[in-house]
């Protein structure tokens, strides 16, 4: 039996264009990459390079203008919006630069929400376990306004991990945090990647954060530059 990790993302010659007031705008051009299960993979580039557009395509939030993307063997461009949403619910978690917590819900209730929407009877227990895993069990009854930025991001990470995703997309997860807090949040992401074998795809402009990933690519004006080397810094 082969020990080769299973391919979770397979991107082949993907391009994305939109129509604007001045005609066609090419956001991505001929992007190809592969991500194996359990990897930590960085997508880096300056603002406007196409990083967030690529993440949206990888997650099935949008479809490419040309080329193909397979997520766990499913060709995303052949699925309708409902089927892509179902695949995301089963496989994917998200952590964003803005925490996207609901202000009227406690930390525990924010983490419970995706499970409750699926009718999971164990939502509260799982939410408490997820908050404990990110060191926030004692803060579970606090509301977002009562939490620091770092604590809010840890709640967002607990929410992303509560349903046991195989793939986590993190879009500038430390962008709104000070350096010390951002480093702590990054430690947490890489620990979860390591301990749970959850594949991490990290979108960032921070070269040091990207350097902690095992592999990665750099986007420049919608095209891939040379592949980034394996990380010299580990979690």
C-alpha cells in the first residue's frame, strides 16, 4: 500500500476574468497547483495579486473562467451552487482577517451556530471542547465586544474546527492583530494542522508567516512565480 498522501486540491490551468467598465480584466492566468492532505500550503502575494480570488475558487465560492479545480476528487466547475455548498459544509473550515463573529451571541453560541444549523444534538458539548482546545473555555460566555482581538480570532478558529474539517482556508488570519498576538494565533493554526492532520491553505502577504508552511506559491499579477521552498521555520 502506497504511503503517498492523498491529493486534496488539484488545480489545473485556472484563469479568472471579469467584465469591467473598461473591458475584460484578467485576475488569474493559468494557475496550476496541488495540495496533499495534511499539508500546510501558503499562497502569498501583494495586494491585488489575485490571492483572495484564488482562495474563493479553491473553496468553490466562485467558478473559474477556464481550467479545472478538483476538491477531494470533485470537479467544482461541474457542480451547481447547492452541491458546492454541501461539499464545503462537509470538508471545509474558514478563518478570515475579520473575525465575522455575531455580536449578539456569546463565544460558545458563535461556535455552536454551524452545528445547530445542521441539527447537531451535540452542538453545545462540541463547542465547549473546541473552545477549550483554543484556550478559551473560561471565556465561553463572553460576547465578542468583551474579548480582545486575539481572543475573537481564537473563537473564529474554534468555530472553523468544530465540525472537524479536512481542509482549513485561512485568509490573512493575523492581519488585524498585533505582532505578539498574531504569532500566538499562527502557533495555534499550525498546531491544529499538525495534531489533527487538517490541511491548511494560508493566504497572506506576510513572508514570515508563509515561511512556516511546508510548501507554497507566490502570485504576481495573477500568475504564479517560482514555487516557494519548504519551510525553514516550523510550528
